[in-house]
C-alpha cells in the first residue's frame, strides 16, 4: 500500500538529491548560478516537508517549516537581485 503523500515525498527527496549533486558542481566550478539554484531547490524541499506536516495535521511544525522556507526564499531572492 502506498503512502498517501508519496508524490510529495518523492519531490522532497529528489530535490535534496539534486541539492547535493548541484552543490558539489557549484563548489567545483565556483558558479554563483548553481549556488542559487541549489538554495532554491532547498526551499522546494522545505516547502514539501511543510506540506507533508500540514496534511498530517501537524500544523505547528508545518508553520515553522513554511516560515523557514519563506525566509530562505526571500533571503536568496534578495541576494540574487542585489548584485
């Protein structure tokens, strides 16, 4: 039997794996573009985790995770356009 939120979990795990791979590439190539992509994928992963908590009726944990994701999103977007 599949977990009801398996699709969201797959997106979360996939984005974390992509963060690791792209992060290694970003470190080797010293590319700011890959670093920003990596951080946005991390925001996606945190957003998926917040959704999973929300659907499992853990609203307090979901809210904290969502606020973390939004803070990181705003910070990365500010850094991207501040240059």
